[in-house]
C-alpha cells in the first residue's frame, strides 16, 4: 500500500469512490446529488492537501484530505475526511490513512485533529477512531439525516497531536 499526494490524473478514480459514498447518504453530509464539480471543490480544491492510497499495482483504493478545521485562531486544529473504496474495506486502509494524516498534520504544524460530524451509526469508523486515540467530546443529537435511517446522532471526536 502506498499513500502519496493527489495528482490530477487520480481524479476519475477518486470521484468514482467518493461519489458512490456520497450517493449512499450514510456517512458524509454532502448531498447524495452532489455534482462532480462540487465534489472536486470539496475534496481537492478547498482542502490544504489531498492524498490517495494505492495498491502495489497503482490502483487507487481510497483518499483523504487535510485542512484547518477553522480559520484564524482555530487554524491550529485540522480536520480530515477519509473514504475507502468498497472493495478495499476491512483491509486496514482507513487506519493507514488516519495514521498518515496525523504524521502529515504534525509536519504541517497542526496541534490537534477534530472530526466534526462522525455519524454514530458508522460504528466501524467510530471504533477505529477511538482505537487511534480520538476522544468523543460531544454528541450532536439527530444532526445527520441518514438516507436509510432518518435522523441519527453525530459525534465530535478530537485528538491532541503533541
């Protein structure tokens, strides 16, 4: 597995992966009807940096972004988003991306990492983030409109990087 900075040639596969996840409406707040242009802005243009994870043959299997969670006086805390291709789930990619993102965050000068809207029903992700040292610092009651389950709670997770 190789994690490297995103390149323009990666977009078709990244769009395929994130577009499918967004359309499912189960783990990300983006509209299931998001356009490719909107997704490109959100995942590639707006973040400070985007990375892709590829297998030994170079096939893109996932991607993540890193950006300041807030502007100005809150910019020392970063936020990341991670998506793994369905066929690559359960193989340690999310863990590898999260660990990589923490290293990158430290190198970029961030002091902490915050996940703002972790859907409570995404139990695999919640369990992984907690194993990686993130603390649940808040519950947002019925803050996520899950496409199948309706309104469910979302969690705020936080980790100091020092």
